[in-house]
């Protein structure tokens, strides 16, 4: 779990870099870079969630806030996609519904702040029905909408029940946490195709912006071909001045016997006392 959360931190760092690059990029690269960046930030929020017991108000509050933050990032990812797309529009609407549902559940934790609920259910059902029509044939999109319907049913039951009683029972918390866990696991599903398309377009943009600068290699059939190529590559031959004789500063030695040599500073200038046979 710790490693999974760590990968979330890396996702956030990468996401911020993509977002910054997208804000400074041209129109062709801007949308896909922002989509990539906000998707990574959404993943970061999801990967930081902890669904392990104990189930209590504090835990539920953290999960609700985390999923709400992720939904905002994913919503921005869909809206940043450069091409008009019904899937993106439906995803944005479904994220808005999710955020409102989470907001309602958060308000239930503090009963004095519970908003009016009756009109919200009707609005959510209408918007989710429109999204469901657009997602038809998109298995991941349809699955996600079904989880939102289940979450809405939980909220309805919570609204009809004694809220104070429901929030003191661990079984009730467990039910909510499990439902939220399913939403967290499937939240990116409807946008999967858009994310893949965005990654492909980004690769194309990179190839256009950064041309290949590698070394071109050639095939030579024989050593003759290699020699010919080298002559083309190196046509200039060095010039040699045969009349130039450099002065040497090195001292030379005069041979005496097989056992050694005598130092000299000029030709034939051997000192007599250097000869071991001299008396």
C-alpha cells in the first residue's frame, strides 16, 4: 500500500510538469498535454486513498475528499481534450454528479449542514441517464454509471434513515466505503479511450517537434568500398616539409665500453676522468 501511494506522488509530479508544459505550448500540443497532466493528478488522488479499517467518520471523510479531488482533476482532463467529443462531455457531467453526491455525503457527517436533498436526486437521475445513453456500448462507461446509481441509492437510504444511528454503526460505514472503493477503481474507465488517444497524439507531436538526430550507418560490401568512402570523408592529406630539421635539446651519450656510457654536452667532448681505465 505504501509503494502504491508512492507511485501516486510520482504521478502528481509528472502531472504538474505536463500541465505546466501544456500552458506554455501551442494549440496542437496544449490540449493533449493538459489532458495527460490532469489525468495523472487524478490518479495521484486515487492512489493515496486508504480503504482499510477501522471504518469511522474520519476515514470516510478522507475518502470522500480524496475522490472528490480526483473527480475534479478528471473533469478538467476531459474538458481539456482538444477535439469535441461526446464521451468527454458525458464524463464531465458524470464527474459533476459524483462531486455533488460526495459533497452531500460529506455534509451528512455534520447534520446541521445537510442541504435540501429531494430535488438533487431527480437532477442526478436525469443527468446520469443522458450519460448512460452516450456510454452505450462502452463497457467501462456503463459500469461506472451503474456504480454511481448504487451510490445514489446509498444516499437515498441515508436520507430516509436516522442519520445519527447510521453514522454510529460500523456496518453502515463499511457499506459506504466499499461502494466508494468501487467508484475509485472504475473512475478512470470511461475516459480510457480518450487517455489512450491523447498519449498517441502526444507521441506524434514529439516526433514532429524533436527530429531524429542519430548517426546514419551504411553497409559496405567490401574493403574497396570502405576505402572509397574514407577518401570521400578525408580528401585532405597532410603536407610534410622535408627541409625542416628541428633543434634537439636532448643530451646525447658517447659510448665507452660495454659496461656504460659517459655524458657529453657536445660531440667528442668526453672527460678523461670519466674513463675508468685512465690513470
